[in-house]
């Protein structure tokens, strides 16, 4: 019984401390929207719809596989981002160019920015078409 309880407690601890990204895509999207809503990101972003800026799934497609993607994107969120997407050219993903400047997001703590970036990078992008 003691062993069982210790095991249970261990599992609970692992779950509460791990910042693990869920495997389920619906759950990933749910968590992205929850954070984005809390910090006002939805004014300009959506997962799939172009709003004032690039949809998160397109951002994921561009940065997935880049080793320093998390660091770069957290910097863009916390430090502002200017005209990066003008250079990337969202047209290759079938998205029209939009606003070119994201002011630095003061309200979101760094840990939360890191969390949403990891979630964004875990979006399934297998259906995003890239024009050559
Ligand atoms: C006022 C509109 C606005 C708000 C609010 C906003 N963004 Fe952005 N976001 C933009 C624009 C515009 C860009 C494209 C900037 C560029 O091209 O450099 C962008 C780019 C990004 C990128 C890609 C940066 C890169 O380096 O390619 C990420 C990630 C991102 N936003 C996440 C967020 C998150 C998370 C929030 C909420 C905490 C947020 N944004 C709030 C307008 C906004």
C-alpha cells in the first residue's frame, strides 16, 4: 500500500512539474487558444485564420526543425518583431502579407511565452502547402 501511494504521488508530481506538450492535436490547439486568449494574442492571431497577422500553424511550418526556434520566437514575443515575415514571404504558404510589426508583449510572462511557442511548434503542419 505504501509503495502504491508513493508511486501515485510520484506520478502526480511528474505530471504537475512537467511542461510536456500534449500529443493530441485537439488538446494542443485548446491550450494554445487558452494562453492566446489570456494575453490578448487573439486580436492579431488565430491558429488557422489570417487575422492581422500570420496564423500560428504557418509560423509552425516556417520554424519547425530549426534548432533555435523556441529561443527566437520567445524573443520575438517578448522583445517585438519587425518585418521578419516580409522577408520570409508568407505568400509561399498562400497567406497574404499583413501587419509587419508586433509590439513587444508585456503581459505574457517568459515561461508562458515559452509554453505557447512550444505548443505552436507542435502543431500538425503536414497539410500546409508550400509553393515553390
Ligand atoms: C497587435 C497585433 C499582435 C498581437 C496582439 C500579437 N501579435 Fe504576434 N505577431 C504580430 C505580427 C504583425 C507579427 C509579424 C511580425 C513580423 O513580421 O516580424 C507577429 C508575429 C508573431 C510570431 C512569429 C515571430 C517570428 O519571429 O517569426 C509569434 C510566435 C507571435 N507573433 C506570437 C504572439 C503571441 C504569443 C502573442 C500574445 C502574447 C502575440 N503574438 C500577440 C501581431 C501581433
